[in-house]
């Protein structure tokens, strides 16, 4: 698993969340970043470096 994802899960577990709750929060994280880009009227470019994917407003 990607190191930032592992860190995010560990932080969620440290707050007292169950593993299921921490994973649910992890899944919501990219959705919160991508959804505003999908709603924008600006063109978006998909960039991938094989380990992660980023959407960049052009």
C-alpha cells in the first residue's frame, strides 16, 4: 500500500476509529479531491507516474 495511505490509516486508527472506519475515510479522501475537478468548467489533464495519479487543471 502507498505510504501516505498507510500514514492516513494509522492516523485514523490513532483517533480511535475501527479499521473499517479508517478505510472508509481513506476512500473518501480522493473523492473529495476529484469531485470539484469534475464539476469545474476548466479542462483537466490526467497525470500518472505509475504509483499515483493526479488530475491537473489546465
